[in-house]
C-alpha cells in the first residue's frame, strides 16, 4: 500500500505506520486465515453430507436400497457376511431373513457382541423406540437371522 502518513491516513490506514516486514506478515496471516476458513468450510460440508446420507439410509423403507444398513442403524445389530437374503416390505413392515455364513463368522461371538438374549433355542433382541419397533431372532443351529422391523410414522 502506498499512502502518505498524514494523521487522517494513520487512523484510516493503520498499515501506513507499520514497517514493511510487518505488513508482509499481516498479508501472510490473512492468507493463512482465509485458507483455514476454507478448510473448516470443506470439513463442515463433508461432515454435513455424511450426516445427511446417514439420515437418508435411516429413512429408506425398501428392500432394494441399503436394506442391511437400514436394519443396522435401526436395530444396532450388525449383519455379518451372509450366504443368502430374503426381504419383503409392505406398508410399514419389513421382514428380512438372512443366512449367516457360519464358516466366516464365529456365531458364539456374534451372539455376545450384539446383545442377544437366549429364549429356548433362539436368541432374541427386541425394542420399541420412537422411530420403530423391531424384533431380531437368531437361530444359532441354522445360522438364520430374521429381522421384523415396523416403522412408525412420526
């Protein structure tokens, strides 16, 4: 900046009184702050996008798209590697049946990690929350996992 150091210019343009090295330092700090602000904006947009995508998956009510992810988000039960899957979705109810790949999944650890309760020869996990009601049934002998999920309209 090229200015005359009159008292009025000193008040309006305080840079007139600063040495050249300090002016350069301010310029570099300004560029660094702009870069930092852009980086924060990009991170915020990324986090917001991931959050919106998660909400989209949570709200999907079909068997075609994000079925396993939707079940995992709503029930908290991990769906491991499966051999086969069958799903029906009508109105507000989704019933999904999976055959877990017992060769690649330790079924004892699977039951413990997902918090199933043993009832007779089956393992159950069920809950009724503000968004949905679910009942997950796991048969360790056949490695069959059945998810009965009822969506609530809020």
